[in-house]
């Protein structure tokens, strides 16, 4: 099995919250200065539990 196939298999097992964290991490890898984005990624994952909630979605739905 190729690495891509293994990755796709693992992706299918992740929760939406974990996919958000993974996406932020992948984006940091492709940035020119990945080191400077590490604090941002850390902050996003720490705040995601507050941001990614039905209550937050409802609060911002009218915008």
C-alpha cells in the first residue's frame, strides 16, 4: 500500500475536530516560514474547542 493510500485510510478515521487541526498543520508545512506559524497553529487548536461549537455557529449565523 502506498503512503498516499495509507494517509487516505487514516483520514477516513478522523473526527471533524481532528481534521481541522490536521488542516492547520498541513497549511503550516506549506508556508514559506513554517516556523513563524507554529504559535498561530497552537493558538488555533487551543481555541478551536470554543470556536467550533453549535453555540458559536448560531451566534455568527446572521452575519
